[in-house]
């Protein structure tokens, strides 16, 4: 039996200390140990102090604690890379100023359309900024400045620190740059570094000799640790490091959309005029008919395709992979975990191949099996592209005033870092998985005045998955004064969040959805986890988000597909019925809680997530009116419209659990307040026409969700939602 009640709620005022204590939230939890206590004198009452947004309160304390992170913290000594042999180059412009993947004179119509990633006209037709020029060692006047960069960094570090200066001009860098303590790596105005487009260059001199896989780097890929290609800019266990530019003309170009010729026979076939072995970083994603990939995503040479290099998990033995053996005893036979990890199959090229034979599944399977990260070997012969910038285990990290383009994977990924500031950066890369900024298990992070134009989530806060939780939760994060253009989610927490995320603050954000007619923002504020990712999300505070052009107005789910689940495509999209639901969790919800995120993509589902104490206020959503017949819009909807639904809340689904019995407690989404928000005119009405049709609010497995002064299509709503399944 489920309890589904909608109760009227009194108007909410400022959140007082007493309110917080009644909610079970300690002052330390919301503001850190340093939050000052206010004295109460004379026995009289005083106005409630806003412990989150008040002057000097939790959010301001993060800003103050990171005020020391600035270029002036480094010694004034300058190490000019030209002194160490760096030379400028002249990049080559493609014929007709088009990258071959989007040039109709070179590629098929299907390739052009898919590789444009939603952009079809004008300056955006290249697919991503910076992709119409390229540099490598075959161009006239080619020179690789990487060794000069490395030498300047080493000299700067040895001298006790300073600035490594890359002057104005274009430079080619034939592999990764590793930063060392007390080094400030600075790009002048009108400076572009073109990084090699060849994955092999990121496996040639890392610290781990892995034989045929190359010399690799200790890395984290989508929340799992491994040895892999080095990130174009990386650091490991360093203190006081910085990457800065002068302005947005200081550019780090990963050349991820630049094709290169490879002798690897497993690479997918590209358009015939490009050659059958032409490949780029983005081909690894396996997007059908895009960036040189064949018409299906199961082609050899992508992260989702069969890879014979991925050996049976049993080849590791009970010592190396203890979790897949009964009681961890050699000879005791495999257990439930080994069976689950092999669930699912591929149809080509090997019939009934276990799901873990694909790279994107093999790494999580190794983590679940308990294999040490240094034995999870990828790199050459595998298809896991590295983040553009990845810092692991670093303290006092500054990223400021530059542009990223054409990144192989996530654009920024600090992992287990403490004291991180990113400001004035333009994350401008539109390829697959091109998240803008993804802090993973970091503490004390400020994201300020960053401009996001991304091929995936603008910001995604993470903390590992599949047992890789040794770094703990992501904690004390402030996002402020940022602009989000295109992307999957403006602010996202998850989905790789097994160690949890807490004390997250966001204020004064503008999600412009500037390219709504060709590449719209899918979701504004997004929480995503599932029974595999688990973890917790708690103490999240959002205040002041403007979405003048709304978000995607067409709904879509990613939560159906598990046999026997009550979340089913048989239900109308957007409806939480008595026994079945079908949430629009993939796109179309301004505020989306997705605790059933793509559940069939994870073999192991035995970690119920906990989502508690989320406060969102002052969100304003505008409407858009597409031209008649515009592709990608709901022709049956009434316009102007702002979104598909205002709020989508899909709680954890008990039947997804597939671990050992008994089933642990599975809690609903609990204690959420949404206050003083205007959602414009969602496609779905404020009140559903019938139980079989969607309204602007979807709620499944929620408890104590308060809507106060919420406007939907001109109707003001104040309710408490409970839907306990």
C-alpha cells in the first residue's frame, strides 16, 4: 500500500537555526566547523540568521577560505618556454574551412548530420569550436614543443616555483603535460596549444610500464581508478598548482575531432574518402554514424564494443579479484557477483559475449571484483579517452581565464583534491561526454564565473562508483555567477557518487539555453543516481537560477528497461500511476531527481541511494516558441512553452535490487523544498486532465516534498507531496 498525500503548507520564511536542528541538520554539516555562532543577548528575540546565504555564512565561508588561490601566490620568477626550445607553428585550415567529419564533400550525409552534434548551420556547423584547423607533425614547419614545456616545468619546480609562460602564438604539444608542485602554467593572450590527436602519444612515457598497452598514468575514468592514457594536462599528489590564461584567447585545444591514421585494424571504418583506418578521440564513444564510426555502435574500436583484450575476470584469481569468489576462498567457486557481472550479451562479433568484454563495462567489473587499480590496465588497445585536465590528490589548485576546445572526454576532472578554484574559464567543447567541470571526491571547491558550452553536463559533482570510494564524499562545493549554454544538465550531482555528495551550494546562475533551437539544454538542476551508484546526496542549497529560454520541451526517459520494474514504457511518459510510472528523467524536467538513472546499464544493483535535505529557491524559467515545423520539438504541444515538466522526482525503485537477501531499506527522496519558483508554461499542465495523462509535476517515492509559492502556467501552488511506495 502506498501513501500518497498532498497537504497544504503555510508560507515558508527564512530558515532558522531551530528549523535546521528540527530537520536533523547540524550547523557543521551546512557550514563546516568554522561557522560562527551568533550570540543571543538580553533574552529578546532576534531576526533569524540565514546560515546558508547570509553574509559570512556557509556559502561565503567557502569563498573566503579560497581567497588565497591567485596567481600572486606563486613566486614571481618567469620560465619562458621559448628559452627551453618551444617554437610556434602555423596550424592548417581544412579545405572549405570544414573538418572532414562534417564536410559533405568528404563524408556521407549521415556522417555529417551526426558529427555536427545538433548544429546544422552557420559557425556552429563544424560540430565544435576549434575543429576547422589542426596541427600535427606532418604539417609544414611542424615542431613539437612538449619537451620544452616539460623542461620549463621541471626547472620551475626545482627553483621552488614560479610561472611557466607560454607566449602568444600557436604551439603543438605531442603528448601530456604533467604539472609539479609550485608551478603556475600560464598561457598569454592569443596563445593556443594544439595537443596531439593521436591516443598513442598519451601512452608513450607515463610512469607505469604496461607493455603493449604503453607507459600509462594512474587515472580515474567515470569514477573508477585504472591505468590509462594520460590527460593532456595532469598532476598527481602535487601542492600549489595552476593553469591560467590571460583571457578567452588563451586556448587549450585537445584536437579530439581531428582524425588521424592508425594501423590498428580494430578501428571503426570511417567514410571511404577518409580512409578505412581514420579515427579520432570521439570515435571511441561509438556514436552511430558520427566521427568516423560505422552505422552501428557495436563496431570494433569503441568503448561499447567487444574487445578481446578484456580477459575473463577469473583470470585474476581469488587473491587479485577476491569479491567474485565465495567467501574469498580459492577453489570455493564463484559467487553471485561474478554471475551478475557477466549478465547481458553482445551480438557481434562474438555471440553471447559477456557484457564485461566491452571497455566501458570491463573497468566497472574489475572494480566490483576488487581488482587493484594498478592491475586495471587500459591505454593502447582500449577505448577510454582521458579527461582534458585531470588532477588527482592535489592541494591548492587554481584554474583561471582560458578556453578549452575539442576535449577527448570531460573537460576538467579534479579527483580527491582539496582547495580548488576555477574561475573565468570558457568550457567550449561539444563532443560526447564533454562535461565542463566534474569534481570527484573533492573538498572545498569554488566554481565562479565559468561559461559552459558542453556536449554533456555543464557541472557534474561525483565521488566514485563500484566500490572506488577510498577518497570519500564530495564536500563543500560552491557554484556561483556561472553561465550555462548547451548541455545535458546545468548543475548535476551524480551519477558516479557512491561515496556521497554533501554541502553543495549554488547561487546566481544563468542557464541561457542560448542554442535552444538546435542544441537545447536538457535539464536545469539534476540529481542522478541508482541502485548501483548508491551513495547519498544531502544538504544541497540552490538560490537564484534564471533560465530565460527554458529547457528542452520534449520529454524522454532513461529509467525503463528492467524486466519486472514498475517503471515501464507501457505507462504514459510523465505519469506516476498507481502501479507503474514513466518519468521524463533524461530531458525536459527543469528540476529532475533521478534515483533510477539508466538502471539497466549497471550489472550490480545492491546499493540503495539516500537523497535528503535539498532546498531550491528563486528559479525563474522563460518560454520559447519554435518556428512551425522545427525539428526536435513536440508538434502537438502548445507554445510558448518552457519545458516538458517543471519538476520530475523519481525515487529509488526497490525491485531494481539484485544483490544478496535480505533487501536493505530503500528510502524515498526526503525533505525537499522548492520555494518561490516560476516555471513558465510547461508542456504538461499544472493539473493533469486525467490519471492517465501527465501534469507538470511527477512524483514517485517521495516524502515531505514542499512546494511553496510555485508558479506553473500562471497557477500558484503550495503543497506537500508524499508518495511512499
